[in-house]
């Protein structure tokens, strides 16, 4: 545990943890075609009129 008390050892470990987390998030977003299709359907929601959003949410 003495290894964690030195800043020069924890910085690369933190970088590795954040890089792995980033890779997992990218894989989660782009890995599944079904999930990618859902994200594609929702990407233009901010540009739709309020009436169109209500119509899409009702069915």
C-alpha cells in the first residue's frame, strides 16, 4: 500500500482507469447496433417542434 502514497505512482494509475472507462463508454455507445439505432432516433429531438415531439411520444 506504500505504492499508492507516492504521487508519481498514482497518476499513471488514474490515467489508466480513466482511459479504460472512456473506452468502455465508447464501446457501450457504438458497440450495439440496437442501441446505436435508438441514439440515431433521438439525436434530432432538440430541433423538432413541440407538437412533433408529443406525437412521437404518444405512439
